[in-house]
């Protein structure tokens, strides 16, 4: 999955390569044949600061969902993220 190829506009997954919970979400995306923007916290200080500023946590995976221009909801927990993505992709067809 490449960060510039997006199936679902307004979604960004904050993650790290080695995190098993992040792997679980990325594996779901791959199996679903979908891609969203990925922001890896390792080596990307701006992504770390964005996540902490918004959630007061550095925990990954975290899905940023744009609900309206400039308004975001943040979803932690891999199982919750996968459930959200499955429902959203089902709506999009």
C-alpha cells in the first residue's frame, strides 16, 4: 500500500511497521483490497506530534477519520479500527 493511493478519502492510519496490532490492520486492508494513507511514527516526528496533540497518546494503531473538513475523530484499538473500516467499505461498495 502506498501513502498516496487512497480508497477511502479522509482516513489516515498512524502506525509503526513492527507493531503486531498495526500489522493486523494493514493485513486486513490488504485482504480487503483497500488502501489508505499510512503515517509511520518511526522517523516521522510530525506524525508523532500530530497524534499526541490530538489524542494525548502515542499508542498505535490509531485511525484518524475526517468527519467534516478540518474535523477529525480518532479511533484506537486494532479490532475497533477493522470493524469501522469493514462497515465503511461495505457502505462504499
